[in-house]
C-alpha cells in the first residue's frame, strides 16, 4: 500500500517506498508539495481526491485498466493538521474475483444442464419401456410433455446467457421522450411515470428500453403490494440524460449492494444474476453510468446517466506519475 502524509500546505512529511514507486517513479517525494504534484495526476485520481471519504478509481496504463482504492484520514501532528493518504492497487484482487465469477458461471450452467438433462434422460428411458407395452402407449403424451418443458426451460436459460454475451454496440440517436415513456407506461401501467423532458434524449432506444424494463420489473418485484414504482427522466443543458427508477421495497443490505452489479450474482432462488449486469453493460456501452443507492424513507433508487451528443467526457491520462509534467 502506498502511503503519503502531508500537511495543510501540501508539504509531504512522509512517503513510503510503495508511494515513491507508484507516484514518483522511485524518486524522492518528501519535502515536495503534494497539492502541486497532483495537478499532473490522471483525472480519475484527482476526482477521487476531491470526494469525501474513501473512493475507487481506474486509470488506463499501457492499454490496460488498473483499479485502485484510495483512503484518507486526518490527524494532528505538532499542532498542525495532516492528511494520511493510502492507495492500494486492486487489479490483482479483481482478477482473482473474475476467476471466481467464471467458476460460478460454470457451476450454474452445469447445475441447470443437469436439472434438465437428467429428467430428459429418465423420460427417454421410460418412453422406451412404454413403447414395448402397447397398452401403455397413452402415457407417452405425458413423457413428451415433460421432455418439451425441460427443453424449453433449458433453451430459455441458455438464451439469457447468449443475449448477454452478444450485446451489440449501441447506436445512439435523437429520441423523443413522450412516445418512449408512453411505451414504458403501457408495459407497466401501475408505475408512476413523470412528465417527459422537453429536449430529446440521445441513446439507443431499443437498448435503453430493455434496460428500463429490467429495472422496472425488479422494482415491482421488490415493492410492497400497492406501493408505486416511480420513473422519471431529466435532460441537462449539455444534453445528458438522467433516468431514475425508484421503489419502496425492502432495499438492499450492504453485502447485496456491493455485489448487485456483478454478473451472475442473484438473491433470487431462480435468478440468473444477469439482469442488473446487462443493464450496466448497456449503460456503460453508451459511455454512461449506472448507480444504485438506498432511497430516503426506504427502498432503492437506480439512476442511469447517459451523455448527450455534445457532452464532453474528459479523457484519462493513463499514468499515476505525479513528478513528471
């Protein structure tokens, strides 16, 4: 873990070996001004530093995304307030988690295949025995119905995974909000849909509709009977759209909130864990952001932010080095 201690003026009082390797290419940091050095940092690191509390940030290095955690603490030293900054690379740990995810995928697929193929094999064996006894032939209809049911279930299950894997690149275009929201209202008549924004949105209408269908479906399943699910949309002056789906359900625990967007994670008994992951994939393919948060008064609020056609998204510099302009 890289550790830096600096005072209110920015003067670095301490830095460990990991900090010098991460931020300064092994050069000396002590005595330099951290606040001036950070002006050369990747924007994602700068944004993490100005946020309150701890943060995660990602930078592109040599064509690969590297993820870091950042923690800040404050303390008094010799009558002066100091900041303790700790940065840790998480990429290797995330790589191990990715392997665990794939192991879980294999386990789930193996489980579903066995659940369908074992009954089908048994039914085929039964059909052979029935075929040898003409008086038992009427029972074949029930055997074939069971085989068809398990085949359809397996097809639907595998199609869900295939749909996630072959998601096409979005084709954003100008979209009028009124007909778009009216279509969602028709699909979910018990939802409370806000007034359409004046300016058009800019997104792939089919993909965003699929995203909102998933979010609205989840919200209704989580909500208590009779409680309204709310959908609202806003457009910023730069054309960026913010769409929010809110419910009054039981919400999410801290553990579920941390894992809700991880592919194949599900709290539902028969869930595939692809719904929210697919939503995030669609939103991020639009260069947008999907955020889950607890709603004041209970329930959840899921926000999709999508850039407009002219929205400026700042590029990343791709390096953490602070000592090189």
